[in-house]
C-alpha cells in the first residue's frame, strides 16, 4: 500500500506541470504612450517635440511587468481595473524591471506611469 501511495505521489509530481501548461495565459503586451497628466490640459505636451517611450510593459499571470530601459526615475506605477475601480500601485524609483501583482479578472485595465521629471505615460490592456 505504501509503495502504491509513493508511486502515486511520484506520478502526480511529474504530471502536474503538464496539466497547467494550457491554462496559463499568454503574455499580453501593453502599448505605452506619453500623454498629459490627468487633470492637465494638452498644452504640457508639445506635438512638435518627439517623445520616445522608453518603457516596455506586459501582463502575465496576474501581474504587470514594467521594463524601464533608460533607468528613468518613476515616482509611481499604477494599474487600475476600469470595471471595478480596484487599483494597485508601487513606487519603483529607478528600478530597471518592476513586477506589480494585480488581478486576473476579466476587464479593461489602465496602466499609468508617473516619472520624477513630471512626465505621464499610459496604456491599456484587456482580459477576457
């Protein structure tokens, strides 16, 4: 009986990772744009001056990942579920990669990045 129990645990250990492979959602890219800070008018953005977005952002397995390629000072990184109003935030500073645990619930999410030099970046992603 003990041998059968040990064999069952052994089989379960090696087959469980295979069961979850198809359940894991793919990475969802979050396109990031620069914009006026919420509450500001559009005059803070000069359309003649190109602003290079230096962030790469994606969602995977209940977390949003932000890559800060030029080590810009980020004062706040916020993700908000637009359907429920629930939000998550972190103040990463100059970290080159930030992971923010959020939710896997379906809905549209707003990603906001506030930099220390008073720039505002944003993007959206949707989970179904």
